[in-house]
């Protein structure tokens, strides 16, 4: 059970740092649970300062173990367990993001600079992979719109293009050609500016594990997971629809929009239902919702578009 706290008073605001750290370890241990300590919520434990968000789902988050050991991150291998095994080799500090194209203030932005003055929020979102499995992940991040507004979007910009780091020395998957590296994705500008669209820097209150896309990754909860590009080093505002890795690799199977839609099957499998990771071998299957359950917030973005088509 997650115990709701006042959003602006933090455990470590009222606790000396050393006590905080040792309590934090205690909280994470089975001892705390066995002793019946009532601080079981993820928001209590972690290094990052953040506020809870009304945009979070009340679905039960997956365990940290599932979230960090069942991943798609082809730069570290195509197996679900490869990223957990291999991603420790990635150097995430120093890190910078090149922001350019149709923006007022293009440049190479250090991660510290990007994170300065942002207010981090916890966003507990469903993640629906196009492969018909899903999870619930308590991300820590901030709206992509905040960053785009800071660098200033110039008139004429219609899309946002994203690129993952290209560094084959540290990313064994990039030494093969499973994908056309670097991994690239894109959003329409209104999708990028939507309040549900975040850049995540953490999960479960701590900085992002490498296998989840450290130090900065996109999360777009109403689209298939492949849109949520990891370990971003480049953001470009463009007039033309940008290159998107899976869409370009196999456009008959993966659209540019890639909105979760239970009524449009993948050519090789049904999208009507999904397997919730961690929910048990037999109990884990559940119906997939239109826009992954975010239709009330996002359906208006696509009025007039044929949702049955793979855009
Ligand atoms: N750079 C990069 N980003 C990526 C991927 C990838 O292979 N490389 N896989 C995508 C897919 S298919 C999914 S489902 C999600 C998985 O995110 P998670 O491992 O944090 O759950 O990351 C997406 N982002
Ligand atoms: Mo995915």
C-alpha cells in the first residue's frame, strides 16, 4: 500500500542525512516489513526529491526486480535479461544533450544544467510494450514541455526527434546490426508538449538504473513502449516527420504514431490483451485499453485521424 504524504514535506527534509540514509536502508530491508513499519510506499525510500502527481495511476507498481530485469534495450542485447547483465558498462556521468533544430537557444546542455530548476515528480504509469506485455513503473521525471519551453520552440517546428547515445565500446549490441544505430524516435510537437509526456531521470525514488535508460529517457505512456527512447543525447525540433527506428525497420508492423490500440492487431499477434509482468503465470493476462488507458487525456490529439490504420 502506498501511503500518501503531503507533497512538499519530504522524509529527508525532517531527518538528518545520516539518520535518513540508515533508515532508508532499514526501510528496504525485510526487517522493516516484519516489524510492521508503516512506510512501505516507494515514495518514502530514495535519493531524489520529488512530488507525487495526480497523473499517476492507482495500478499497483511492479517490483523493482521486474522493472530492472525484464527490459528491452537492444544496445545491450536482444534478450530481456541482457540489459541487466550488460548495461553497467555505460558511462552516464558526464552526460550532455545536444538540443537543436528549430529552437531559440540551441546548444550542448549538461545534464546538471537540464536538471537545475526542474521540479521532479513521481509519475506512476503503465508501460505497454508492442510485444503484448505490460508493467507499471513509478518513474521520477519532469514534463518534456518544461525543457522545450526553456530552449524555446521556434515557429515552424512540427516534430521532435530524439537520439540515443552511439557508443559501441560500451554498448555491445551496437557492435552488431540488430538495428540501424543509433536508436532514434520522434513525436509530433503536440504529443511532445502533452503533460503526460515526461523525461524520466529515476524510478522508485532513485536515479534511473542503466538498463532503464540512464541518465535521461523519454516516457510516453499512451504509446507502445518502443517510442519511449532511452539514454537520450540529442533532441532536435524539425519541420519534417523524423526517422523512427522501428517504423523504418518494418513499417508494415510499427507505425510512427504507435498509439496503444487493442483493436488494431500486430500482423503477427493480437493486441487485444496483454500479459502483466509479475502478475503470475496464469493470472497475468488482461484486456488492453485504448491509448493504454489514457484516452481521456489524449484522444483529442488524434481527432480526424483513422485510428484503425497503423500510422
Ligand atoms: N535506446 C533504446 N530505447 C528503447 C529501447 C531500445 O532497445 N533502445 N527499447 C524500447 C522498448 S521496445 C520498450 S518496451 C521500452 C522498455 O523500457 P524498460 O526496459 O525501461 O521497461 O524501452 C524502449 N526504449
Ligand atoms: Mo517494447
